[in-house]
C-alpha cells in the first residue's frame, strides 16, 4: 500500500471512532437509559477537560520518549477498552468516569494523528501542504460513515454504538503499529523550564489587550461548538413523541417495508414510495443521524471556500461570519420541523460547515499571523485549549444544567426555546465581537501564511 493510502485509512478510522457515538449518544442517554439532562452536559465537558490536559502531556512523551505512532496506537487501544465497557454501566456517575477515561485517551490522538501524518509525509519527501488536506478530508468522511452505519443498523439509541466505536479503535490501534516509524524528535531540552515543556509561555499573550480579547471570545464561542453535536440528533428523534409524527413512524415500521417488498416492478415501487403520506417527515425522524451528517458533509465543502472568503473579507470578518452562522444554525433549528419546516433543518445543517470551519481556521490563521515564531506552536495550542478545551467544558456543563432547569418539564424538552436561547447567546457574542475586537484587513497576511 502507498504511504498516502495508509495515512488516508488512518485518518478515516481516527474520526470513525468518534462519529460512531458522538452525535447519537444523547438518544442512548435520554431514550434508552432515561437519565437526567444536567448530568448529560457533564459528559460532553469531558471533551473539554481532556483537550486541556492531555495534548501537551502526550506531545512531550512523543517528542522525548516514545515513537509517536506507537503512543498513538496504545492510546486508541486503551480508549477502545473504555468504550467496550460503557454498555455495562448502569448509572450516570460511572458513565461519566468511563467516558472521561475514553476521552483522555482519544482527544490527544487528534493532534497525534496530525503529527504522525506530517512526520511520515516529510520523511518520504511529500509536499505536506499539498498532500495532507485530501488525506484529512477522509477523516470527515469516516465520521459521516460511522454516523450512517450507526443509524442504518438501528443503533442510534443502542449500546451497540459503543461496540462499533471500540472495534474501530482496536483496529486503528493495532494498525498504527504497522505505520512507518516516527521516533522522538527530542526538540525539548532536559533543562527546559516547566513552562517551556508544557507550552505555558504562550499565556503571556494575555498581557496584550487584542490577544486576550481574542482568546476570551474563542472560549465563549467554543461553548457553542458542541451544542448541536450534543442535542441535534435527540432534537430530531424526539419529534417521534409528537402525536402527529408518532403515528407516521409507527406505520412506517410496521407496514412500509413489507408492503414495498410485495410490489413488483421498479416503477410500481417508486409510485408507492412517492404516494406514501408524509414519507419524508418519517424518514427525517427515523434516520435523524443521516440528516445530521449533512453538517459534516457541509464542512468538507466550506473548507474549499475559506481562501476566497479570507482574501475578500479578512480574518475578523470571516470570524464574524462564523458567529452569525451559529445564530442561524440555532435559530433555524428553533423553527424547523420534519414537515413544512424541513427546509430550515436542512439549511441549518448546511450552515454548520460555515459556522464551524470559518472560526477554527480563521482563528488559527489570526494566531499564525500575530504571534512571534518562538511561541507560535504554543499559541496555537492555547487557541485550541480556550475554544475546544475551556469553551467545550463550560458549554457542555452549563448547557446541561440550563436545559434541565429552565427548559424541561416532566421529561419533555422545550426545543423551540432551547434553540432560541442558544441563538441569543451566539448573537450576543457576535455583537460584542464586532464592537470590541479590532483587526484591520490586510490581504497580504493570508498570502504570506500560505507560502
């Protein structure tokens, strides 16, 4: 197998492991286990905690002591063991600690997978800038494939999603040992300070008003990044509890497939499908995970549009566009439904690509163009720590408490007002960002980074 194909397979499995349960775990938590909402928010906060403490630690280990591909494999195998145990858990507290253990192993593998890929490509004299993006796109495809498999096998509310994820983690873990060696670079000297080893020197950037403001806004927006991953699939699935949709789903399960199989001829089958009442609405509810996967498909498309937007509007405007896109993401969900409001759900999923990618990539570019080269890597780590670390931690924890306290009555969630509240939160951030964050557009800054 070629190097590019082997790394493509690694990227595919890397995000397949995550996609098998991340979007659908709410259905398992609320539907199958019927646990509370406040505790569910804490589950997603484990992503944030793990993103804060683990990448720096594993980075040092890979830089000084162990081959990166071996550490990568060990972490996936250990994470797979934790995922394999989850179906045996029968209370939310234990579930929290087990999923936390899984995330402590998984989250650092995201950055490690990049390090491994960069190392192997450079060693084999590939142009990383040209070759890596097509490889990384297969990670998103892996995430989508896992979502589809989980949904099409009728496991979006089943413990089997964790078995699917664990199997992929084991496969990737053992597969990684066959990858070309990525020995420690030993770039960090033994006499380096504690701050230098853990990338803490970048925290001095908080002494600059502009950078401090950027990192604070990164944290607040980071609180919104996982909200639709947490609740989006559950939101669509719970339309089944609405009487007008419940009967449709029940009828679909009992009659549609058997009757369709009895009909002879392709044209007759198609005629039956299109004459079936509210078939599309039923499919949206039953295959909600596939509908949500439009969000990930949108990501791959909007990545291609980023260079145009950055050159045309500049870093600040692209970040602001991202924040407005989050307002639309949540607002369209608030008014969407599987019938006449289906277009809103579809558009919301399409907008997600702009909301997610525009902020992460333009934010990373802002750090790249405004920090000293000596602390640039640490600054990028700080950006990820504030957005995907502290932001995801507080976002997961607080959203669970708020939904359970203010928007849940006798187990029924008021999704309309939940999404409106999230939209209002994103709107406030966007307005404050537009007013207080000052950054003049310089068309050359994008060109300088790309060379």
